């Protein structure tokens, strides 16, 4: 009977749609975390704090006036809510970044972690604005008047994946640009980066704000999946999951973030799905973090750089992919290589 | 940006009474020197003489307690390293770690890139720049004999190649003045004369040079003018012949280090 229950859940499209929407959301956040931590070397342990700022901003400005007992509810449309979430998160990232980015490595990690907790405590205590621990039990979703329940779920899944794809395209652009190389340079060796004219402090702040704005844009997607907002949603668990996925997939690898999220969430959701008799339920709950830990240990033992690695994304390929970016450039470089092979004495190619 | 006309005529870089102490240790004591672009300048002295500290002050990594630096007639004392770098002063480091996760090609790209990094990403200018930098990198690596190592990760280079890679990377930024911190350290003796030739080539291409090194025969061979430092002070200066003949230099420098 237990097996039957599990199988029926696996066969339900709702389960899979929900899971894939969650994977899309986590993938977007983890890719952004990779830009900041993987390439920029800024070990941000407070990314959920930025998500909280974006989420609360979106919910507060889009909630219909009068529905909740709070001081401010202008009832803006969804698109305005998304823009407001991005702007507010960007501003908060700037304000947090100013003091926090003066610290490095574990000190930066502690400061960002603390800021995320401060934001959560504010959400709990600023009852007039955030509705306290109860939060908001409904969230404005786009297209609600156009589609019925099941179709809407499909549309939102598509929107989420489109957003994740957009984030991927952004990280791809970054990885091949001078900006991406400057990030990795300052992470690898700050004194040398400085000696090449890279303004490290400004680059760090720019990146922190860029990631903040983007996380603010992802926040509404997360809420459309959750359909409520409360401080408990923004516990550090979210940050840890994104970090675990990043390490699993391969920190500083471009596609690793997506693969890591896919593997981790499939694994944990399926573990959750196993139906156990009531007397073993405590054990089942305890197995969940244990299983994640085991997965992490196995990957780090046998593939210390993660499933994919930084060398896989960059390495020798970095030169070729950049050269091959345009079809014309590809042909040109191939011709050049051929001509060089014929006449190895003269390598003064134009 | 205040221009000063105190600079001795023709000097590219001048320091005036630089002083720097760490706690009770005076690392640099009243150092004034002029650097002229038409000759290769060297700075020698025993360990702990304050040579690298002086480099660090000139390139902005350390703030002098007092004294001033002018580059091209502009005061640069107290500026941040990236600001000084953008004015055309490049330097190498004693330990050539570089960017260990990058290939040689990538680290060359970092060095030449324009500094409007985030906005450069959004335009096609970035792509054109990459192509331009790629050609410049090819040229430099070719000249230094590193062209076969284009796709090698920097941390997998042999020690000698790593030194050259460090030089190559700093050349990418097309500096006007290059400070070399112990370029011959870790280079095997057979390759030193080739290194001297390369350094002369760099100088001939129009880049002013200042070199710190322990290897006295290498320095006396490559340099046109030598400053000798001991205990934070410049104790002697002159042509390599004068320095080699100076009894004071022999006593202080070779007495301690050889």
C-alpha cells in the first residue's frame, strides 16, 4: 500500500510540475550565487536575505488594498511588483554591500549570514508592514484571469524556466566577457588584479548589486510557487540548499549550478516521497538531512571539484569558444590555423 | 592631478624623501631617487634592505609615512594600486602565483582588458576587444617563446615559464613603466642570459624599467644605472662599473649576502 501511494504521486503531473518549477527557481538563484561566490569569490551565506527583501516588496505592493491589516498596500499590478522587488533588492544589496564587502572570505560569510537573519527578524517584528509571523496567505499571480488552475500552473512553469534560461544566458555572457575574467582574477589573486588596474572594491560592489537585482527578480517566481509569504520561508535552509547544490554541481562551473540543483532536489523530493509507517516517521525526517550529507560527502570524495568543474567551463575551451563566438570568426580562425600549419616558420598572422 | 615642476628634467618617476616604518622597524628611510626612461635602472641590496617595500610604496600597495612620488610630473603618492596601474605603471611580484585557475591565454586577456568591465559586457565592444587582445597576446607570447603554452593552466607552468608568464601578463597592459621584482629568482642559470636579452628588448620597445634582484652579476649585466639600498637607505648609486668597484658596496652588499 505504501508503494502504491508513492507510485501514484510519481504519476501525477502536479507533482512533477511543482518539482520542476522549484528546480527552475533554485537553479536561477544558484547560478547567481555562482557568479558571486564561484567566480567573484564572495562567499555569500545570506542570499536568502535578498530573496526575503524581494519577496516582501513584491507581496506588499501587489496585495489588494484592504485584504490584509497592514499600513501599506497600494495594490500595484504584477509587473510593477516585479520591478519594485528588483529595485528594492538592488538598493538593499548596495547598502549591505558597502560595509560587508570590506571583509573577506569567512568574515564576509558571517556578515551576510547575519544580515539575512536581521531581515527575517524584521519581517517578524514589523507587524504593521509584514503581518508578522503569520505573513500573507495569498500572493498575486499573473495571468490568473486568463487561465484556469491547471493551465495556469503550466504557464507559470514555462515563465519560471524562461527566467532561469535568461539567467543562464546572462552567466554565459559573463563567463565569456572581460567582466567575468576580472571577477575570477580578483578571486584568484587580488594584488595582481589591482596591479592590472582592476578596481577590486568597485567590482565587488557592482557584482553584489547585480546579483541582488536579479535575485529580486526571481523572488516573485518563488512566491508564485509557494503562494504565501511568512518569515519561516526565509530561514537559512534556503541558502544552505543553494550552496549544497553549487558544491555538488561544481563551484565556478557554469552549468554545474543547474546540474547540482537538479540532482539535489530530485534526490531530496524523492526521499520525502517514500511513505513510512507512523512509528518510523521520526527516523524518516532525520534521514533527510543525513541523505543530503551523504550525497555531498560522496561527491566531494570522488569528484572534489563537483560533478562539473571550473576547468570544464573555462580551461582551453575559453579561448576557442570566444574565438568561435561568431560564425565568421570561426571560419577566419580555421583558415588562419590551416595557413599557419603550412608555413610554421612565419607565425606573424594578422 | 596637481602638476609639479619640481621634477628633475627628464625623470619619469621621482621619489622625494620617502619614509616608511612598520612599528619600530624603519623599512624605507628618506629615499629620493629619479628614474629616467632611457636607461634600465636597478635596485640592489641585501635581504631586508627595503627594496620591495619601496616598490610597494611606488605602486600604491603601501602608504608612505611621509615623502612624495611623482610620475610624469603628477603626484601619485597615496593613490590606490589600480589608479597607479591605469596611469601606466605595471609591476611583477616576487612569487609568480598569477591567476592559478586560468590558462595563460585567459590571464593575458585579463591584463589587457579595458576597465569598464560591467558595461563592456553589454556591448559588442567587448567582443572586438577580445579579438584585439588575442592578437596582442599572441605577439607577446610568441616573442617570449611561450606561444605553445597558450592553453596551459598557469599553475601547471614550470617555474621559469611562470616567471616569463608574469612578465608577459604585465606587458599586456602596455605600461609606460614596468617594475620587475626579482625577475631572475627561480630562473635556471642557463636561461639568465636569455632573460637579460628579453629585458633589453622590452626596454628597447619603449617601456621604462626598474629591476630589483639579488643576482648581482645579472643586475650588473642588464642595468645601465644601479642604486644600492641597505637598511632602508640608498647608500650608493652609479653605473654598474662604478658600483662593482665601490668598496662600500662590496662591504655592505656582498659581505651580507654572499
